[in-house]
């Protein structure tokens, strides 16, 4: 090998190494943004899954608004205001979203005893998370047959993160005894 060949090989090696270091530095700098986005997506997926599970088990939708959903559904609790249990009982569940935060309250179907209000998700860019579809196109909220849950977050870099799912209400006015 000549000295010129060694210098050319060293120069090419340095260029390749410099490119690899640049890519690695870019990946390390973008990691917090990526982790934030992944965290928002995971939180949204868990929340949407919980809401749609309760909707699938729902037997009566009482209030259907873009920011509020009240339904009687089956929940695994010993009493509607109590702790967890192995069997399900009918309870009234209220989801309410305002100020970028959604809360969930479980109470007796006749609204007599309510459990604590629990924050379900925060950091939403829109409080209107429920969308309804029914045979009555003029007033879908009156008797919804399909409910879509759409959680929209804003990531650190300003881009939207949207997690959505929908469910057909197949148990409406059914028996839950």
C-alpha cells in the first residue's frame, strides 16, 4: 500500500464515520419528542379502549353530546360507588370533557349515589370527543346507534396526535339482570 492509498482510505473512513455520528446525534435529540408522542398515543389508546368497552356493554344512552356521554352500562364493581368485583352490575357512567380534561363518574342508575369523579385523560386539544350516528340523520344524539370516541392531543412540536375508535351500540334497551 502506498501513502496516497492510506490517506484516501482514511479520508473515506472519516466521512463515513462523520455521517454516522450526525445520524446518531439527530436520533438522540429527537428521542424526547418521540417519547412524548408515544406516551400520548399510549394514554389515548388505553382511554379509548376503556370507553369503547363500556359502550359495547351499554344498555341505555341517556345523554349524548360531543363533550358529555351518560350511559347505563355493566361495570365490574361491588356497588356503583364501590370497589372492584368479579361480577358486573348495571351502573350509570358519566364521561365529561372540559378544559382539555375528561373525567369519569360511576353512580347508581337512578343517580342516587355517586362514586368519586376520576380524571381519565388530560392534555386534549378538543373537548368534543364523542360523535354519534343513528338512523335519524337530523338528530343523531337523540337515539345513537354508533358512537365514535376521538381523542386529539397536541405534541411538543405542534403536530396533532389523534386516537379514535367507534362502537355499535348493540345492547341498547337490552336486559342486564
